[in-house]
């Protein structure tokens, strides 16, 4: 099994077909990140792309690298080799609150 030290997400396109604002994002071993944004902004698609180790084959055309390299087909497709959890936790916020009041 591959020891994952860094996941790199290379930006693709937004839902309108324009290049994403972020060109790349690195998530290193042990880091905890949060993904926030309004409904329809692509949060779930980003998580899906990471879990699937997408190679520009998703609707957003992102590429996910493992330790700086393209993951092998076995790592992408064999569930026994998957290390990313298949579940995510969502923190529900009050729908009428804005970012400043949800801190």
C-alpha cells in the first residue's frame, strides 16, 4: 500500500467552463482542512474528485496527484487500496446566518 504524504489537487474548470480561481492545492499528511461555500459552489464535487483520485475525467476536469505523481490504476480503482474515507462530515449552519455570524 502506498503511504500518502501529500495529495495535490490541480484546478480544472468551474461549472461555467471557466478556469478555477485556485490553480493547485496541497493537502499534507496530518492536516485538517475545511471546505466552505454557498450551495452549488462545488464543495461536494471537490470531495468526490479527491476520493476518486480524478485524472481530468470528472465534470470539473481536476487532476489529483498522490505524493506528486499520477496514481496508479490499481490505487484509483481497487477499493482495498483506497485510503481516503468514503464518508464526510458536514456541519450544518443556520441558513439565514452569514459567514461573519457563523464563526
